C-alpha cells in the first residue's frame, strides 16, 4: 500500500511509474561467479532481468522495504546484490534514488537500511533524494500510511519535474 500510494503521488504530477514487488518474483541470490565482470551480463536467468531493463530506462528508482532486524528485507537486499552487472556495464541508469521504509514497532532503527540504500545509490551514480520512514505500521490503519506516502510521492515528483 505504501508503494502504490507513493506512485499515486507521482501520478498527480503527470509522472508515470511502475510498482514491482520482488517478494512475488523469482529472483535468485548472486552466486558470486563473477562472470558479469567480463560480459556485463548476469548468468542467472530469472525475474531480475525485468529490473535490469527498467534500471536502464527510468529516471527514479524507489527502493521500498519493511525493516527486519534493523536492516532491509533479505529480498530487497538480494535485488541490490544482483545489480553487480550494472557496475561493470556502466550503462544508462536512473538519475535519482529514494526509499520507502516501514517498521512495525514504535521506534524502528532505519539507519542501517538507509546506509545500504545510500551506498547502492552512490555506487550506481544516482543522486540520493532521501527516504520516508514510517514507524509503528503494526498498529497503524491503512489511511495512516497511505497519506504520508502519497505526499512523499508528490515531493519527490516535484524534484523530478524541477530537474528537467
């Protein structure tokens, strides 16, 4: 719901977006074979190919994850790790990155996740635009999280519009 609300915030500014849920996709862990260092292409054929294509075409990449033990979910970390071919290919990539992070407790620690996302952003040469952290999602109602996500989508969207 947070991702879709963020996307709606972009839409009101005329910015199109696509939302993907890696948890529902077939994405394997990086095997560390290092074949991508020579070819710029990952040997593993799975749904990560969708992200490689989108990565080369979009202006903004928004990473979203619940906080698990003060870090990102293992699935979003797997997606980040599988971008190894992008470092060797050095092709077109998004200009900007941002994050949506939720935590079930009242005071989740988002710092580790933010650090990982910022490192990914810097390595991929994307300008980091910031994050929206939403704590206490175990207790909040749907409208309590959708409003801030929508507003953050508009905020990030204005940054995109103003950068053109």
